[in-house]
C-alpha cells in the first residue's frame, strides 16, 4: 500500500507541477500580451505627442516670424516719424533764418501782391511789419497790421478776410515737409 500511496503522491505532485506550469505559462502569455498592448499604446502616445510638439513648434516659429516682421514695421515707422520730425525742425530753422532776411521777405511779399488783386491785409511781427509797410506803400491799398504771434514771415488776408494766405515760417516749413515726405519715405525703404 505504501507503493500505491507513493505512486498517488507522485501523480498528484506531477499533476500539480503540470497544472502550475500551465498556469504560469498562461500568466506569462497574458503578461506578454498585455505588455505588447502597453508598448503599442505608449508608442502611439509618443508619436501623437511628438506630432503635437512639431505642430506647436511650427506655430510658434510662424508667430515669432510675424512678431519680428511687425517689430520691423514698427521700427521703420518710428524711424520715419523721427526723421520726419527732424526734417520739419531743420526746415523750420532754415525757413526762420531765410525769413529773417528783409530782402527775402520783400521778394515773397512782392510775389504775394502780384497774386492778390485789389486790396488786402498783411499781418506780421513788428519787425517785419515795418519792412512790409515800406515795401507795400507804392503797390496799392494794402494794410499792414502787427501780430506778434506770427513769428517769422507774414499772412495776407483778402476778400474781406475770407481768404488767407500764410507765408509764416511754420506754414512754409510744413508745406516743404509735405512735399519732401514721399522722397524721405523712399529713402527709408
């Protein structure tokens, strides 16, 4: 009987080992299958994140490029404005200097009188008004008034004051600047 028990124990042992092996194989097979699924999912997730990162980097590069282009446009615009302001300041200085010369003012006044038919009123600073009175005395019925706010140059009012011609340094400098602005803009481009 002891041999029967021994055989039975060996059979139970063998069946237990085989069953344990089968279960361990199944566990290992399931684990390998699950690991393959996890690896595939991880690879797909990594590819998706990589594609998103590439799209984000491209969008950032495009945005940065547009930002740089906008900054350059702003810089050029500010430079153009600065150059325009400098040009206007220089023109005003030069026109003030030119209109400080009595001969220049007399020549401009003579040309203005040619354009004005009949009578008119000149307004100028006290220094320029005295010179204008002398210049205009023989040219017709023109009244000369003193206006210290004018600075260099003069204004002419005709048709009862409805039409005014401005020959002040500020008006002349602004007109010169307006005419030179396209050339300045072309130089800055």
